[in-house]
């Protein structure tokens, strides 16, 4: 599936960001000064909301309905730097809802944003 975050800042973490040494993004470089973010429209249709699944019968009971009753999956909020269950105490500014679309035709690229980060 194609994973997308609602908050663009979610993708600015090392785990997900595309960095390069040139503004065009032709030369991938993990320490490069340029960051590239792909902004897409995601056609979610009728999403399976994981928050409702975990409170009910569980994911296994509805997994077979993906693509039939559900067009995508919505989960979160997720933290880009940590794994494990979400707790309100651990909420960070980059937390985001995550959407998984299972057909490439559900993701429509709009823009590639190239930026540099200010040194703090």
C-alpha cells in the first residue's frame, strides 16, 4: 500500500525524509542540505478506521473486507520517531493520522516541495 501522513511535518524525520546535495534532488545524500517532500491528494473512499477496529472484534475480523467494504485504512495518530501504542502523554507536535491506500490510482501527486532546514 501507499502510506501517507496528514501532517507534512511527520515526513521531515530521518526515517522518511528524502535528502539530497542538490536542489533538483538528483543526488541522494543522507546529510544533504536539501529536503524534498511529495504532496499528494489521497482518495480515501470509505476508510477502515483502526481506532474502531481495536475497540471491536480486531483487525483479523475485518481484514478480508479491505477492497470490498473499505477502500483504505486510517490509523493514528502515529509518532514518527517512536514505535508502540499511542498515549496522550506521549503526544508530539509531529504526530499525524496515517492513511494507507491500496491502489496506486488513489494517490495523486500534486507538488514536490524542496526546502532547507534552519539551523537551531
